[in-house]
């Protein structure tokens, strides 16, 4: 064990295990998580070659091998709780996406939700037993978020009682679905349904794409891998071009909408039935942000504790990097953010389950709020996390660029979350739509409930976008409740500003749509402020649940740092609105410096509390024992370029060059 | 040609070729650049396999092949001007770093600067003719920016008149030098010189590391590749462990410092002789930032012109992404930044050459300023560019993640610039040191000249960090000269704030060093504001040189956007200092929206003016003809995972799984 890191742990002021339990949701959850992790980590079937040293094809091959093992073991051990399955899977694949993700996460659930009993009989057990391996093919090469733009067609032919599927243009080729390229033999294809000459919009069809026995593509199917990407090397994201592919009428998922044998179309009873999955996935992404950021912080902070560099006082030995104020200022606000997002993730999960219960009992009232919240927080947390991972990486100096640090991989596996499951800017605008609607309801005299209820107060207080110099400055910058209040007022003011912008555009005779587009910058800003408020509030609320004094104290410092740092990063908003005075903003800068010093002795303990096992972290820089350089040297020596002392290029090019010059 | 992009070009209000000439530095430079590019692009010897489809070893192999060809051709064609060589090389290697970079860029120049005539006789021609291939081994696994911390030793043994080189610890292993792993047979090793029992600090030694004939590592040498990284796949960054390696006394580079045969050490006449190279490289990096950002903007803006998505007005066809205000707000400020950095790059190059002339004539007076400026601007431009490339990438939706977009590679090849040649935070603090020193000189009654002369005025005007409500707001937000002025005042105020912070710390009985460290956040902020001012100023100055009215007009809009956007991103600073009023900040937001609309018709023409040939851009999304999706499909089909219809993993794992479930 590196002596620096031993000393760091001795300096901690709180019991790490207690904080771990809070993050897990209780001591019994910590215990169970560790049991599951141990199951995987001690299982020789999951040993792997370092993916950094493999080709793309080898990485895919290894991932398929582990996924197949994983399916067997999960059933063997009888792990059935979805959260436990998720934990097991993440352990097996080190949080990397894997080839069966869409089979397990989209194909099977879609069958469960949208297949008729007859279709369940035909498809579910074969799919459960991996005879059928499926994916979910929605996105096309030229079409993403906007579903109405999708071009794939499914035209009903009553003569044969079949649907004929086609990709009529290049831009309509299905593109990106995970597992589509090489792994799947079936796909649920989203296509515009045509019957009796009318288009009835998007519907889902089960399309066999490869021969069940030989795995060769079926006639009319052009399928393959979309080529190398930024990350996602284990997954065969694929393309699918359909050329007059005929499937039986019974392959349309008909639990809701139906096409009769004669081609008569029957509408679904409600259009919003698949709403839930989307909200669920976006809520999960908030937790995934916390997870990725926790890893990055663990690596950067542990390495900063053992890395000595440069000098503060001449003549003295090189200090730990973590003693530099600039390094603390880079990392501690991100550490605070990792905790903030962890608690927001817990809240989103709990809220999702609560509202799902309500929905099952017929109460849909909170759904729009949850939808808006999950969209905004998905964007807010993924953007922040994506940038933060890179700050962590760059805070490690040159070694952050080495794949053995794990940081490049954490980044490339995480950053796609900014784009998939709803592109972030589109998400922010969806939340903005809800905020503007809510604001207008208040203006119309309605009383709002739930998380946007602050818009009632805002109207009540006649908050103005201009600073009111006379407004008494009641903010206490050491008091979280007071800071929650200013974040709330900032959000209210920016929602009001955005709404005003729309109104002004309308006064210039713009259409509703153009007015919206011409206010989009303000709308995104309002959503951002709303989400920021929610995060500060939820972090503060969480403190109320913490009984242990020492843990409460350190988490309070983190929450305060999170809130104050956010103010300095957006100080213009707070000054502009007259919510804070100039001396207060200066005080806040000073207070942040104090918090950095205060958190310094607990920094390593705070990342230890994330309890990310070395095998899961998989980072030479982030090792628990701090023995970084020895292991880095060992790792480098195993690199494929070192398998021979002399690379063949010497004999091929460099030696012959001598005689030519 | 895609009709959308044709229309975009028809809408441009200025002559693209004229702007290209301005960027190149004159029509004749444009002509010559294109000649050189054509030389490479039409040369079948430089055809390459798509690196995205190759293994690391194959990529290295291909790069060595092309580098060898490049050396031959440059000599064959008699290309001798360093800038032309640089252009040729970038064309051959698509701006990617290559295995001979350090041989050409560090080994040969170091010989030229630091070798004695005798050493030149022994080493230069063999190195020139690639018998000797060398690298420059400074960084160690545990030591980077802080040179005094390096641990490698070179101990003189008068008995044999040899130096004995050693890597005494794991942390002293040389790490990162390009070309060290596999390519080089010599290294210039930086080591602590010991003779007669005294350490004389870092000196440079020429160390043979591989056999000239077999290329096998020599006795006592442990050398190899440091393993896969984030980018830099073509380069064998290497490690080097020295175990009692003996080299003749004559292998120490002795143009300045010397060790006599008896071990007597003779000091160099001046310690600052190698200062210039560092400044030169950092100045070049500013230009490299502009280049990388221009590429990223070209891809994102062209693709946004041909990509249709979602809807603004219901029922109408999907609009071009570029018509969304949010997309314009993401990309146009970055386009403005690309132009700003291009002009700053031109300025730095010119200034470097001017000051080098002065130095050759014995005038060192401007060196400290250039050193401070190149350090700060290196950090300022690389941080901004690194983030901006990712914004460009994410603005392309899912396809930005595909390697065929080229954006992932632009990012991973660029982002290391934030760390090498001086870690950015360290660079910012170096600039801050100069600023604080200058500020104190003013306080002491000195009159400053050069770029920091604004600190004279600041003192003169008694600028305060607190807002002076009574101060007349004279800023005209439509006038660049006026905006340069507020950026200047902001910088002056933040330099003052940082200096005050140091003073306050000193009053709390902190040592100078601790006071500095405890003010580091403020110091970095001051440097950042200083650099921002310089960039706005240089962009504005450049406009004065532009004769063509149409080009002047569009560049003025860009400069204004750059300046105003920077204010909104840092509005807290301007409000806090009372430099702008709240209504002005609101006006600026409105004005930015107008500028976005104004620039919209010229967006494609403005990236066309960067004149980056399709072969150099190498991006499916950024193609000049806009035919994106057809080419993406073609590219994907060539992906190695599609070389067989059925991947072997099906037979190995998925089919056998069926019988086990």
C-alpha cells in the first residue's frame, strides 16, 4: 500500500462504510451488491483478455462469450430481481454496453408490452431461451429523434395476408441498433404502416433477419455492422436495408393497434402507452451519470493523492498534486456533483416506482411532470458528467491519456448518453415546454403543485427580470435552505424571461412555431436553471435523512460546495436578477476556497465510499493501493506492440530507406 | 452535389476565395499550399488503408511506410522551407502525429542547437540520412512539467571517460517520448549530471538504444511501447529504462556546458538558451488549435446544412438542422472562435519571427512578454478548442460518434495539446506570474509597454473590483473598439483581484509560496481574462487589414459574435466589475440572436473558406458535395466486421447456448 494513500485514509473524519451504505440505500443493499460482485469476480469464466490489447472483432467475440455465460449463470443462480441482474451484468461487462443489451432491454420487454397472447406463445419462449435473438430497430440513417420522419414502410398485402417491408431510400436504412449487425436473427422494426392506401403512422413488426440455423441473412435483407465508433467496441451496432421483405400479418405487434385480415386498420385505445419505458430509461441515465462520474473522480482523486509534482515551497519535496488549490478546484466540485447526481438518481428511481404504482391504479396525474423532469435531468446530468469526466482525465496529466487509466474508456462509453434516448437539446426543450405551459397556467390563475409549484410563488412575488436594487438581500450564503431559495428564484426568473421572449416574438408577427424557435436559447437556459434548482434541492433534502453526524457534516460541505460553485459558474444570472449582491459573489469565491481546504482531508475517503472495486474500476491510476507506476510499467510491457522486440516495419521500410538517401 | 448545399453556396454574400487568401496570408500562399497538397494527394505512394479498419500495429506500420516515403519525396522535390515541409507532412499524415515527428522536430534541431562541431560531424549526417533515428527523452513516468524533479542519472566515470546512465527508480523510467518504443535507435536523454560527487542538474546525452544493424535493444536498455492511448495510434510513444548504460564522454551535448576528461564541470554561459524552442512550439499550437477547430466546424456546419430533422412548423418538411436557433447558437460562436484563433495564430507566428530577429541582434527585451503570452494563449486556445470539438461532434447527432465522421479522431489527436508542451493550468499560472509582476511594477511607479500596458491605465483609472454605480456606462455593444475596452478593463480588474488575494494571504502570515497557491484560482482566472482580451483585440485589429467590403462585413459580424458571446459566458465578471449594466447584458443576448440570423446565409461559405480538401478532412459528414448517407453506407460495408456474413462467435457461443437453456 502506498504510504501517501494510507495517510489520507487515516485523516478521514467519518466512517466510510456508513456513507457507502447511504449510497447503496442501506447496509443490506451494500452486502448484497458485494455478494453479486464477488460472484462475478471470483468466476474464472469471466476472466478476460485486456480489451485494450484486442482488435474490434476480438472485443466483440469476447463480449459475446461473456454475455452467453452471463445468461447461463444468472439463471443458474436464480438472480431475478431486475436491479440485481443489472448489477451482475455491469460487473461482467465492466459497465460497457454488450451485444445482448437490446435483446434483454428492448426486444423482450417490447414483446411483454405489445405482443398479443398468441404472439407471446410464438415468440417469447424462443426469445427467452436465445433461439430468437432480437433487437429494436427504430433509428434510421437520416432520422433520429423525430419519429414521424421515419421512412421505412410496411405495406399490407391482403392477397397473401402479409406485410411487405421496404427501405425506400438510402436515408431510410435502419442504423445504430445495438446487436443488429451480427448478433440478432430477429428485429422489431418500426415502420410506417400502409393498408388500403392509407398511412397509419409508426407501428412495430417482428422481422426475421437471419436464418435460424445458418445465421445467414435472409433474402431481401441487407444487414451488417455500421463500423467503428467512439467507444462501444463490444457492440455490433448495425444497419438493416429491407427489400420487399414479406412477413405474415401476425408479425405486427397487435396488442393495441390491429390490422384485420382484409386490411382494415383498428386504432390503439391510447397513444401514450409506451411513454413509461422512455421515462424509465431516462431516469436510469441520471443514475448512470452518477456512476460514471464516481469512477472518474475515484481515479483522479486517488491518483492526485499519490502523484507528486512540481513545487509549492522551493527546496521541499514535490507535494501531492491534491495540495494544489487549482487541482482541488478542478476535482472537488466534481466530487460534490457525483454525490449530488447519486442522490438525484435515487430520487428518480423512487419517484418512477411511485408514479408507476399510481399509474397502475389509474392515476396519470404526475406523469407529465415526471416526463419533463426525466427529460431535463437526463440532459443536465449527462452534459455535466461528460465534461466532468474529461476534466478528471486531464487532471491526471499525461497518464490520463493512457488507456490503462480507464479514463478514455469511461468517457467514450459515457458520452453517447448525451445523444441517445433523446438528444439533450431536444430534451431541454421538452422540459422547457412543460415549464412554459406551467408558467402560463399560473398566469391564468391556476395553482400548480409538484416541483414546478415555485412558479406560483414567483408570480405571487412579482419577480422581475431586472434587478430591484431596493430588494433586501436576505440570502445567507452559508445556509443551504437559503441557497435552494435563490436557485429557485433564478429558475423562476429565467422561465419568465423565456416566456417573455416568446411573447415579444409573437408581437413581431411571428408564428407560434417561429416564436418558439427564436426563443430556444432562452428556453434551454430556463430548463437548465430549473434542473440545477432541482439538483440543489434534492441534495439538500437528502441531508435531512442522514443521521450520522460525521457523515452529515462532510456531506453538508459537499452540498454547499455544489451550490456555491454553481453560483460562481452562473454568477451573471444571479447578479442580473438582483438575487445576489456583488459583495456576496466575492464572499462566495472566498467561501469556496475554505470549503476546498475543509474537504481536502476527506477527499480520498469520499471516493472510497463509492466502493468501486479495483476489478470494476480497472484503472492503473485509480488503484485502491495507490501503487500506480509499477503496475503501469507491467501493463505497458504486455502491450501487443511489445510482443516482438523489433517491429517488422524496421525491416520493411526503415532499413531499406538508408540506401536510398 | 446535394441541392441544399448548392443553395447555401449561392446565398453567400462574399467571395470565398478572397477570404481563403486572407487565411493563408495571400493569394500566392494559397496557390503554393494547393500545389503541395496536390503533390501528396495525387501520389499513389501515399494511398492508405482506412486506419479505422486497421489494428494498432497495422496503423503504426502504415505510418512508418508513409514517413519513409515522405522523407524521400521531400528531398526529391527539394522542398526546404520549414512551413512547406510542415504542410507536406500534415497532408501525408492527415494531421496525425507520426513515428518520425520527434526525430525531425526534436532530435535534429537539438543536435543543431546543442552539439559541438565534433558532435555534428559524428551524428548529424547519419541522423539526416536516417541511419540514426532519434527521439528526445525527457518526461519520466513519475515526472512531467517540473524538470528539476527528473530522476534519471548520468554519472561520470573518469577511469573510462564514460557516463553511466541509470533509471534508479520505477518513477524515473522515461515515458511518453514519441518514436521511442519501436522506431528510434538513439535517444537524447535528459539526465541529472553527476561528476566528482556533485549534481549539476539536467543535461542532454546522446544514448544509442538499439543495434544499428539488427535494431535489437542494446545491453542495459529496456525499451518498448507504452501501450494504447486515447488517439496517437500511429505513434510508438515509448518507455526507456537504463541499467548501467555506458556512453563515451563525447556523447554529452557539450556546445554550452562541458565535462572535461578529468570530470571537471564547466557551466554553460547562459541558462536560457533553449527558451526559444518552447516558445516556438507553444506559438505553433495556437495555429494548430485554429486548424483543428476549423475542421470540426467544417464538418458540423456542412452536415447541419444537409441534415433535415424534426419540425419547426407542423406539417412542413423537416427543416435543415442549421435553421434551429439552438444549433446556430452551438456552432456559430465556435466558427467565430476558429477565425479568431486563426488570426491569433498568424499574429503569434509573426511575433515569434520578429522577436527572434531582435534576439539575434542581442535584444532580449520582448522575450518575457512573448513567453508569457505563448504560455497563456497555448492554454486558452487548446482548452477552448478541445471543448469546442466535442460540441461540434455532439451537434451531429448519433453520426458524430461514428469514426467515419472524423470528429472522434480530431478530438483524440487534438486534446493532448492541453497537456503536452506545458500543462495548461501550469501555463496559465506562468502567465499570471508575469501579469502579477507587471502589475506590481506599475504599483511601483513603472510605466509598462507592450500588451500588458493596459495595467498602466488600470492603475491610472483606479479601477475597482467593486461596481461603481456612478460610473457612466459608455460601452457601445455594437462597437468592437468599445468591447475591446471592456475586455481590457475586465482583465485589469481580475489581475488586481488576484494580486489582492495574494496580499490578503500574506497578511494572514502565509509564506509567499502558500499565498500564491491559495490564490491560484484567482490567478488562473486573471490569465484567462488577459488571454480573452488579447484574442478579442487581435481579431479586431485584423479587421483593419481587410480591404474587401463584403469580406470585412462578414468578418466583423464574426468578431462581434465572438466578443459578445464571450461576455454572456462570463457576464458575472462584467456585471461584478460594473463594466456593463443589467439592461446591456440583456441587450447583448438579443444582439447575439440577430447576429446568428445574420450569419446563417454565410455559414457554409465561411467554412468553405477554410479550404480543407475532402482528402484532408476525411469525413463522410463534412464532404464538400454533401452526399453524406450514400457514402456512410459504403464506408460501413467495408468495415472488417462485415468481411464475413456470419461472425465466428455465433458458432462458438450463441448456437451452443441454445441447447444449454
